[in-house]
C-alpha cells in the first residue's frame, strides 16, 4: 500500500523519533509528520522531505503553540484550559450583571465617539451581551479540549450516557517493536471498513501497539475519532472503536474540537467566529480602558480631612 511505503520511508529517514503521521488530505497533498520537538512535510509520492521545522521557527506553528500552550508546554496548556473556564464564567457573570440594567442597551454604544470611561463601559456592556453566547461557546469548547477526559465524563453524566470504550492495555516488550507494514494497515482498515485513514502513531518500546485514527462518514471531527489499536508483536487487533456508534456522551464531546477550531458549519460559522474574535478583542480593550480610567479618576480625588 501507498501509506505503508510512506510510513516506512518516513521512519527510516526522520531526523528525530516519529510520534504521529497524518495522511494527505484536501488542501495538503503531503504527509504531515510530528516528531519529538519538530514537525515535517514529506512528499506523498516520492517520500522526500519537503520541509522540517521546530515550533518556534514557523510563525504559524508559533501562534498555534501560543494559542494552545502559551508556548510553555503542558503547564501552559493547563493555564489555557483554566483561562477558558474563567472566560465562560466572566461571560455568565456579565449577563447576570447586565440583566437589571437591560433597558439601558443602546445600539449606538457599539460605535463610541469618544474613549471616555462612560463610553467604554457602555461598549463593554452592550457588545458583551451580544457576543456572550459566542464567547461562552469558544471559551468552554476550548477548555473542554484541554480537559478532554473530564469534559467527556461530564457529557456522559449530563446525558445519562454509558461509559466510553476503555483504551486497551499497553503491550509490553523488551525490544523495539517491528515497523508497520501493509498487512497491519490492511488489518486496521478491515476493522473499520469504509473509514478514511487519517493518522498513524508508531509502536514504541514503551507500548508495542500501533495506533490508527480513522474518520467515518458523518463524523464532525476533521481528523476522526474512530480508532484502531494493533499489536506490533503479533498483529492482533486490540481494539476498534467506531466513533459514530459510541455512547451519546462521547458523540456529543466529539463536537468540542470542531466547534472550537471552526472546522464545521461552512462560511457562515467561520464568519461568526471572526465576529466573535473581533468582539472579544473590543470587549477586552474597552474593559481594560474603562478600568484604568476609573483608577485614574479615583486616584485624582482628594482624601477627606
């Protein structure tokens, strides 16, 4: 198979250990290789290296790392997740504070003529209530992606859903496991007939099991959540999970990443996401400006006595 030859060539020529290989897809006709501390693109036909970079060497990768991990590894990722939860909490608290003064809403406050405190507060209040649902959506789905297992458990509890299929136990070995071949890939494909192979993670000395990600028709996740684990030692299929047949809690949780990454909904949803990003920037700036101006105003007052 084409994928088998590509995977073998990628592992053989990689400058660092390979952690995952994504297969070519529309818009990227190359294998996207994830290495330890770097990424690379490999030509789909010749299997020749196109480019290799560390995250800090590419503007796109740097922005992605900044967004996902604050460019600070796992610690930064946890901070991003907590920030998402706080963002959702602030949106809810803003709605609560707005409700008693809802009659003061004015469309013209969205285009303030001055940057005085009163104008910034009105912009923050009225734009905030208009964008609250979208801020909630992107904040909480982002946090849900970070705290994946906890959010999946929450979905299962709220929807009275059955438990998800447990991950297979690790396959122990004393030596480096054999490389993937066409027979192993064919066995993985046979476990989920009709699904599209999206990625492969090689077996390692710590866990001698190949990990395949597939995308079934109807899955919202762009990279699929259907999985197959195959032992690299004897070729046994350890598990095969069709994401479209998972309990409803898992199926609901599978929407978190597509909604946050805006990979569903077409151009209307992308437009909403753009407006939400612009609104969030305006809400943050107006809130900060209003807060600073209030500090200056209070600091300028004479103390009694």
